């Protein structure tokens, strides 16, 4: 579904191609909201989005930003583009050392935490295609949503491969996520933030990429109820960790509403 989000700052031709419940897409939405940028959103559906994205950008992943005719692919490149064009409020620290630290954190969570949390959650979603269709196909009419659920069932093998949902990888991902959670908790212990003493791209990235394991009330990340028992159990399992509590607090303090 295409929607306009008019949040107040100077107008620019900005279009975000995204899909719901994706943590990398949430990074993009959060950056746009944080910078108070009016933009149009074009929603696509996982699994059927690839052709559309390839036609638009020459690759298949989301998010894709089109800003004044320029196409920018990927959440990190997207944030960098916004930071260059719209430097206030800043997501990059002014201090050079803190900025390097923030960008290093973003790279780490993008390459490690993001893929691992995705695998862990898809380990549950793959067993619940009907619920997954309700979640990602929220804006579809009931007939299309039903068909999407069947497509997810038929595409199980591809989904498992793309999201690395194998017993060995899930066991590895759980260990890696636990280690990263401990590192994040240690990293924010002094100031409450990962790079310096203020909110930055590091905190936005880490909190966004933990969002699949959080209960969130933002429209783009609010899961349909009731959730499958296995998904509820997964979220409850991670909820007490100090890094998860911190991530939820980052959303409350620094994620402006956009709906």
C-alpha cells in the first residue's frame, strides 16, 4: 500500500520502498522519522517483491530509497544519504572518534546481528505460514492473503535457504545473538548509548535489528494477535536480557511515531 507520511520538515521528493516487519526496513523508517522527513511509502510483499525491486534498482533487497530521482539501496547507504542531505538532527556523531565507533557498530550489527535475528525468527515463522501471511500481507484483501499463505507453503524450501533456517545455523545464530546482546549491554553501560553520550546511528541500528525479538506497538512492527505460541515463547525468552530492555527503551525514547 502506498501512503504519505508528512512529518513537517522541508519537502523533498522521497519515496521508500519497503515491507512490513523487516528489521532492516525498520532502520530506514526510523531514520526518516527521526529526521522528520515527509516521504511516500510503497509497500511490497516479501517473496513477490523481487521482480519489482530488480526493475527499480537492479537488485532484489529492500529497503530502497528514491530521493530526488537517485536510487539508494540498503539501510546503511540510505542512512548515509539522508545524513548527507539532511544533517539535522544528526545520526552521525560530530566527534570523529565517536563517529567511527558508531559506524563500526552499525557495520557489525548489520552483518552479524541482523541476519542472525532474522534466521531465529524465521525458524518459527516457517512453521506458521498462515500467521506469516497475516503479518506480511496485512494490507492485502482476504483472498490475496489466503493465496499468499499457500505461496509461503509452496516456497518453504526457498525461504529456508534464503533465511538460513537449518538446525546447525539456528544453534550457531542463538549463540552469536546471545554474545552480541552481552556486548551491547556492556557497550551502553557507561552512558546509555553505544557511541559517545548521545543517540546515534549505532543505537538506531542495534535496536532496529533486535526488533524481531521485541514486542513493539509501532504500526509497521506491531504483529497480529494472537501470535503463535512458539513466537510468544521466543520473544519472552529474550525479553529479560538487559540489551533487549535497552532496545525497547531506545524505541520509546528516540523512535518518533509515523502513523
